[in-house]
């Protein structure tokens, strides 16, 4: 990962991906320990790499691990300038699913790109259920997004909720400035 040669770094990241999905817990734990040990510099090397493909690969690998001990690195990667890296890091946080991880995910939703926001909503629905309280909280945040595409995606995800809170949210969406959001909300009511 710290080699100056790009192809070596990418190969190492790929190998770590295999470690993450392996049956050998000892390897996984050693990787997580190295990642969290400030003396190894591994997390800094990953987060500060000039190679977005390496950062994206590491975020995906950490998602496979779904280990709460990787939260600090994933939080940093979720603030990456590359939206693909951010997307992978946020999806990894969803797969961890702890309260701390989900709080970080929810911080991203109101300002995330369409790809990050829609992928996040889909991942939360898959991980927690399409009528879960976790998804409902994410939908509410996504409906505050500036992008009409994000709000359109979010309003459709309210289908299936049969609570007063969901009905109130749909009623509020009928007044959205975007015709599609308003129309879809009215159809769902």
C-alpha cells in the first residue's frame, strides 16, 4: 500500500480485499489492527493517497469487513473529494450499521451527490428493510436535498410506509417546487 509504484499499491489493495472476505479471522484482525495503529501509517497512506482507485478499493474492502473498528478510516474516506470513494465509504458505513456509523451516513445525505444519496437510500433499504425506521430517517434527510433527483428518489421510497408520520411527510412533499416530487407524493397519498 505504501509502495511508490502504483501497480504494486493496487495489487496490495486487491490482496487486502481477499483478506477481508477470507475465512481467516487472524488475517482480518491483523489488517484492522494495522489500519488503526498510528505507527504503521496505513490509514494515513490510504486516506491521503493520490490514487482514487486505491481509496475506493480500500473503502469497498472495509465494507466487506463491516467492522465497527474501521469507522474512523471510513469517516475520513466518506469526506473524500472523489464521489465514487465517498459512495463506497458511505455504503461501508451502512454495512456496519451501528448508531455511530448511521449518524455519519445521515450527516452526508442532505448534501451528497445524487449518486451517493440514491445509493445510500438503496443500501439502507436493503440492510434495514424498506419500511424500517432507519430508512425513514434517511428519507426525511434526502427530502431536504437541493437536488430534485434526490428528492424524487426519496419520495418513491415512502411507498409502503403506513404511518401518520409518512402521510404527513408525503403531504408536505405535495407542495415541493419540483413537479415530479409533488406529483409522486400525491399519487402515494
